[in-house]
C-alpha cells in the first residue's frame, strides 16, 4: 500500500498517518516529492483496505500494491498446474473439450447425446442435474436421479463427468457420482459452497461470475485452495455489459491474464458466452487461438425441444464440424487435442 | 412473445414458426405488415425463451412481452405491501432506518454501537455474524456466538435485529436468534438459499446483486414467495459499472422502478453503495428524496479499528446528524420517521 | 507513480528501472520491503503512463498517484467557482433550474413553453437548435433559425439561453445568439469542439459522456480551461450500464465526488438520466438532496407531439409541481432557489 | 413496434392507442390474448420511439421490432461489401493488416517503422497526425506536417495510408494526403464529422465507440452512407466495462454479429483492445479465428520512447512473428493474406 498525501498536507498529518501505520504493526516509508509526500507501507501480511487511510486528514489517495491471492498465484508456483480428471489432463498444453446437454432430461436424451459427443472426440461429458434457473417455475433439473444417469453414461461411453453443485449437500452427491464438481457463475462468491468444494476430493471447475474481476475470480479459487483442494480449473463464460448482441460479452482477454497471474488452467464456455448456437463455432476457434486450455460447449440432438437453453446448444453435426476444425488448428498453435 | 420474421421470409417459414408455436400448446397470431410479417404468441403460462425462435429459418427477432414474475408484481397485488418486523412497519409510508456495525466483533463493541444508534433513532439493528469476505484470510464473523450477542442486544435496547445468512444452516440459526434474514448481494441468485429463506417464518431482506437487472431482483424475490414466505423487502446497494469514484454505482432510479412493477418495499444501503463514509450522508438524503422505504447504514464507534469495512461506517456523531436531517426532510415528502 | 517490483526481481532489474526513471529526468526513490521492492517517482510534471514501466523485466505493477487535471482541481483553487450566466449565478449555494423543450420546433412551441417555465420559476431556458440524433433520418433541429427563435424568447421572457453546439461553426453561432454553449455527452471527448469552446467568450455547460470516468470528465473541462475559458459548469446525465429499467443509469454519487476533486459546479439532467417523465420528479428531488448545484429538465406542452424525446419531457403542470417541491425542500438543505 | 397493454387496460384505452397509431398514419393490428391485448404497428418508415406509447394510459410496454439502419443492413444488400483502398481489398475473404506507429513523430521514426512493417507483410500503414488525447498537455500530433510525412512514406514503401481526422477541416486534409479517413472511437457519434466523412471521396474506417451498441455502430455508418460515401469499413477496439485487467474489454463476438446484420467489413484493433503488447498476439490470432476481415496493430521500433501509447505497440520483431503465425493459420480458416 502506498499512501499519497495532499499537496498541502501538514507535517502533523503526515506524522499521524505514519503513527497509524506503525500502530498496526507495519513499517512506514516516507518518500518526500517536490509537490507532495507519499508513504510506502511494508510488513503487512494480508492486503490493507485503502479507504482506511483515505479518510484520514491530509491523505489524497491510498494505492494497493499487493495481490490478495497467494496459493493460486504465479509467485506461489512457477509452472502451470495440470489437473487430472480421471485420467484426462487439463492444462499442460492440451486442449480439453467438455460437451453435453445443458440439463440431463432423460436416459434416452443423455445417452443419445453422450454417444454423439464421444464419437466426435469430446473428452468429458457435461450435463446439469441441479439447474440454477432465474425463474422458480422453470425446470429445476432431475436432481440425484440425473446424477445416476450421468454415472451410467460415464461407464457406458468412458467419459468422465462434469456437473454442477449448488449447495453443500449437492457437493457431497456430485462428489459421489461424478468426476468434477462445477461451481456456476451465480455461485462464484457463495463462500459456503466454495468451502464445501474445497473439502471435497474431486477436482473443481469454477466459473467466473457475471461481473467478477480477475482478482475476484482468483480469490474464489483461493477459497477452494485454502481448504486443501488443489485440483481447480477456471472458466470464462462471458461477463455482463451494456452490449446486447450476445447474451453475455465473452472476455477472451482474461485467458492470457489468468495465465500471467496464476498457474491454474482456464477454459472457455462459448455456449453461455454467446447464448446463440450460430455464434458458438467462431468464438470456440477464437478461444483456442487465444490460448485457452479447453472449451465447454452445450450439445443437444433436438435443441428445439431442450428443457433449458436449447438455443445455445450445438447440434451433434455442428459439434463434429467444430471438433474437426479445432483439431486442424491446434497443432499450428502448439497444442494437442487428444483423441 | 412476438416473433418478427425477416423481410424475405417465405410462407413456408412463417407456417413452420406458427406450427412450432402451436405444437407447444400456444396460440399463434400472424400480423402481416407492408415489409414483413410478425407473429404474436398468446396462451403461454411462463415466459418463453427468445432464442428458441430466433434460430429458426426466416426469423429476424423474438421479443418477450410478458414479465416473468407473478406473485411479487403489481398485477398480483395492487396495494403496496407493508412488512411487519416485530412491530416495526416497513413500507406503508414510513421511512425505516437499519443501523449498526458491519460485523459483530464483541459484546462491548455491539452494545456500545447499539446504544448509540438506538438513541439517535434507528428502528432496527444490523450486525453481521456470518460475513461473506472476498478473501478466505479475512475475518469471517463470530458465527452463532455473534447471533447470541445480537439477541442480547435486541433485548437490552429493544431493537429488532437484521443479520445475514449464507446457507441453509445459517437460515435456521438466523431464524432462531434474529428478526430478519438478510440475503446478501453475492447470494441474490443462490437459489438453494432463496428457497431455504422461503421456507423460514421470519421476514427476508433481499439485496440486489452487483449486476442484477430489475427483473432478476424481482425473480429472486419470487423464489422466496413461491415457497410461501410473503414477508420480503428489497435493497438497492449499488451496481458494478466502469465508474470508479465510488465502490459501487448507487442506482437510485431502481427505487421508483421497483415501485412501478412490484408491491414490495425497497430500502437503500448507502454504505455499500458508496464505500466511503464521507459520501454516505448526501446519498442517504437522496434515498429519502427519491422515495425509498428506508435506509441501511453502517455505524461504528471506532471505524478505524473495525474488522471489516471500517471506511464506510459512519461515526455515531455523523449518524445522529444524519437522522436529524432525515427527520426534518421526511414530512415535506409526506413520509413518517417513527421515533 | 509507484513502481512495484516482482517478489523475485533481481538487483539488476531494479537498477534498470531506476536508470530509466532518471533518464526521463525524474527522481527514483527505492523502498525495499520484506517481500519486494517498490520505487517511487517524483519530479514529473504530467502524468506518466503505467504500461511504460509494466513491460520492463521484473516489474509487477505501476501505480499512478497524481491526478491528471490541474486548473479545474481543488488544489488549484480552494473555493468553489460560481459561474455567472447573464446575471444568473451557478454554484455558490444556489440551485439553478434550466428548463425548456428538447428541440426548438417552432416560434409558437418555444414561446408557449418558455412562458410556462418562466412562470413556474425556471432560471434559464434550454432548447436544441442543432440536435445530435442517432439516426440520420431523424429531425436534426432548425439550425440558425432555431437560434434566432431562442434569442427572441430570451428577450421576451427575460430568460438566458442554453443551447448545444456540435462543431466549431456551431460554437460561433451559439456564442453569437445564446448565453451558454452546451457540449453534449456524445461530444465530451471531441477535442476540436472542446478547444473551440475554450476560445469562446461565453460560459460552457459540459455534459458527462456515457461511459466517462470522473477523471475524464474533469480532463474534458481542463481542455476548455487550458484555452482560457474559465466559465465552465458540468452535468451528470446518466451513464451506460447493463441496467435497462431506465434509459441511462443516473450516477448521483458523482456530484459529491466532483465537489471533492474540483471547484466547478455540477448540475443533473434528470430527463436524459431517466428517459421517462414519470421518473423525473423523484430523481430531481434526489439531485437537490445529494447536493447538486442545479437541474436541467425538459418540458413540453404537448409531449406526445414532440419531434424528439417527448417521453422524457415533463408537462408544464408537472414542472410547476416539481418547482414547488424543490423550493420547499431547498432551505432545509441550506440552498437558495432564486425566484 | 408492438404495444403491450396492461392486463386491466380498458377498451377505451386500447381504442385510444389504436387511434393514436392511426393518427400518425400507420396501421394498428390488435392481438387479443387470454391475459392482455397487444397491438402491432405496421406501415411506419422510420423507427418509432417506444416511450411515446409507454406513457399512454393502459400501456405496459412498447417493443421495437424494426432495425433502425437501412443502407448498411443485410436486407439492403445481400452480398458482403469489399472496400477497395488504393488497390488493397478489404472484405471478400482477405485478411488485411494495418500496422504502424500510434503517432507520426518524425520522418526518421515513421520511415523506420514503415520499412519494417512493409517487409513483414502489412498491407496498409497507419500513423496519427491528429491525436485525440485525454489530456490537453499531452502530445497532440504533428498535424499537416505529419500528413505530408505519411504521403511520402506511402510513396517510398508502396503502402496506402490510414490516418485519423477529428473535424471537418481534418477530413479535407486527410482526404488530400491519405487513402483512408479514420474516425476514432471518441468521435463515433460526432455527427458533424460523420457527415463530413460522408461527403469525402475516400474510404472511411469507423471505430466503435467505447460504449456503443451494435445498432449505434451501424447507425454511425448509416450517417456516412446517407451522405453518399459507400466505402466504409468498421473496427472493434474494445468496450468499456468494469473489467480492469486490460485497458478495454475486446468484444470479439461483435464480429459475427456485424456480419449477420450488415454487409460491411469489420476489423479488430488489438492494440487499443488490450492496451498491452504482451496480450496483442494472442488476441490477434483470436481475431482471425473469429472471422474478422483484418487487424489494426500498433508497431514501434522503440516503444519505450514513443510519444503516445508505447506500451501497447509491438516491436518489429513481435510483429514479424505475428504475421508469420497469421499466415500459417489463415488458409485453415479459408482466408487469404495477400503478400
């Protein structure tokens, strides 16, 4: 933290700020300038709150200089983390594709789609059993029944399973039946849920909140790490802006930004990121090009009948075409898509 | 929903859209225009998904026309709801002030502040026992111990208590010890939590999420209503924008907008809405002037030592001055501040 | 500017940053910490570009500490500026009301409205002669003819006139016919226009851009000041966010923020800020309560026939009621509304 | 436009809305529903203002259904436009690269950079002679002197020149010396400038404003078209959001969205879109992958000495590497990069 004093701050005011810093157990480093004085703070463990200083007389501005996250930062670990999902690597130069329906609707629907995405080359199967819906009157998912169907599909098609948990009991169930515990965008700062996921023994797939900054995303991951679960990978799925031509505004620049500040893998969900299937292929190629570690896309064999988010689901045919395009582009970018 | 066809849509495409509408059990009303055809849909109970139609051949745009919320809408109830919190009315022409520390830190701290805010005229006492903190390394609240202190303070100072719950177990505890269950901004779309609050027997104070639209806020309230709890009041606490001169951008226009579309009371939290105590009084007067049903403000007798959010807490002296200003302004606006 | 080095930056890297600072003619102040070193910079006149340092090896972050504006800052002038518009003071404890139609449409329309707003107590008359319209096919204003009508109305009703200029020639015409040169939100960073306004001899009313930060707004004012025109007052008119219940999101907290950092007066345009006449009165009272120096509102005697923005125009009757409410509230807030 | 009536609207209110529609010369099409009535409007030429209807008694909502742009829309022209810049095609399956310094600083600087970008395969040379700077105290460009240097460089290196104009006089000068008139993001809604560019005889490169929607971008292009200049190509350069890890948030999804709704080519400026050179290559590959018609990037041989925006400029070496990567990827995407 750096405290910048007003141009006309008095010596007494400067002294008072320094005393306050020292009373907190830190060290204060005054830097007199030609126009004004600044005071550096060192010795603090956690991050300080800027407003604590900004309300003191004579203070113009307090400027934070330390990142709040630790375990997930590049400083904590220099090489990039590779998460192992039942034998499927995420990170480490691969490009991993998670595909499947938005929601598990029935055995028939799930198996039909699982078979298709497996054939096309998907590495993991997605499918929601607990669905966070804006309306209480919308389909809320099949619950544990859906998890059982996912577990069956995994066995049948040899596809590890990713599915969302919405509360502590959900975490336990997902941990039991599936391979990856997904935390949705709306729950990115649901700290009870993050802690529960941090105590689970399965990898966690953490989606960025609709208006979460890079720091907040990494702090949410830090919550999971701080409970002892080090198998975490992230997901960009679009942020909320004034821009209305897509459902959300996909922020692909967060991919290299995460890679600069953290060792965690990051995937891109182009289905939620665009909200429209006709935009998914272009943005998916862009996700590979920008350096993402993988992709999550929704696929449905009868999207017009889907119980949720049908309009953003690819048809199996579109998905096959996309996989082929990704596979032809990946080697040029030094990336491997396992098959 | 209105489906607008492309200028050059064929009759077959129009027919197909109408068939699809009818296959869903709704009625389709074609409106031929000079340039293009539009198709109105009626008979649907819930809201339709626009993209479901936008991906059909020949369709240019689908336009939703029905509000997704029902029980909390003005159409469901014409007069404004008044929530009764242990005898304190919220809504119905009063201006209710909730004040207290951000977090309960100790008996001494809580009682000192409670005494001061009671004297100054606050109607309800706030204080966090479970704190949603961005960092896992920050103070997380005293938990049940904090709830017990709040219950004691209520008795001592005759101040009903508002405090946040972060998960289902938290709801049960808060219901037991306090008078109002607060749902924080980060959990506005934590549907497990909303449902748990909907099954509780105490009033719920629901804060708008950082990037929640008006519709999403009302749909979150609808979740609580749909479980049978009709004692809900809302809170604007600032939204996230590019604007950095305050911690959040307080959207006061949502107050008359909520009052237009819903019968629920709405308060304003000017502490989180600004993040800086020197801005709290001006915005609090503006909240009264714009027609809010009340105010939530943080007060701390030693803000520089507060374990969380000290910079946005008013001193007891500032709070007394604010209450006096509110009381002198309220009658001009046809409002009552009980004392 | 403060340069924060990486935790593992080498001595050579630190030395190189210091050499670079000194090669630019500034002074470098190293602050060694327990975890990392920071380097303060002093002696620079203008603001430095943070990325210039952030791309150097070993640098983690560069943090700007000097405000970029000078002449319009509180540091340059301790007392608040009062702008004199043909005898009407703006700032200095008054609350000034600018009212009139969005666009001048005809002599009859303008005079009818001017008479009504004068009677109700408006201090200045607004009316657009040059209209910035999103569509080239919309009514673009009467041009110089409109300015002549405004000049006539000023004489007839003794109301100084505020009207927008969109380019250098427009500035000359507005300067000739009117009392205040308005710069619209879309042109807040049209630097050619700002410079032309800075060379004019009439006061300038500068509206905040749709996504302008506080610093950018003040820098735009600085452009006008830097050309020698010191008669500038500002306007908040809503910013663009994801929030769709009003046309723009009115950011009332920018009022006390401008007053903290600058000596310039700031008004609020609640017509553009809300886009709907039924929301204008509530937000206008809030603008007074938050401490604004005045208000701009659109008034039309036949809003349903207005050639532009009719839906946000108050009727003369609504305006009279609003003026009465403002006048009864102002004294409580220590403000004067001249009549 | 579709007018949705309140559930309890009276027949008289419905009749009044229909009369109003017909008094405007349009046709009204009532659609009675089980819960409420909606009224379609046809026959209008331009777009209607929704609030004009929303303020009428009994009206719940007015929903626009016609796009406001005409000449630049897909409906006006089915095949994609290819702009010819002195023999260099933009659109039509090519991927065009515009490179050069942010600002022209000197003959030496410009020629050094022009030589390098030509060698690496750039198709057009950029360089600012008139610079829109946030601060009046920053370098404002060399003006006409800069344009002369650009004209010289064009001749020497056979590179058509793109440079920005900030006002009508600037348009005349740029038209005289350069090959493309650039309109910057801050001036996207400077209608005087758009009209001046529309009367010029050179192609116009129009950048999206910081908070412009897709519709507003296309309407700005429509202004240029409406004056008779049909040589227009667009540029995505990042929009303003809460997200702070890059200078702006690059919205790559606008590329397929423009291509869906308009026949105009669209490029991506990854220098302004990210603000940091280390992020430029990844986002540039993503721009190609998402389907953009080209790229604008800033290149400087001594970025640390650049008079503006040095931190976002690629070094010539980085640019060569980027061109090579783009060229190897383009064929896979069915695109041509001319050399």
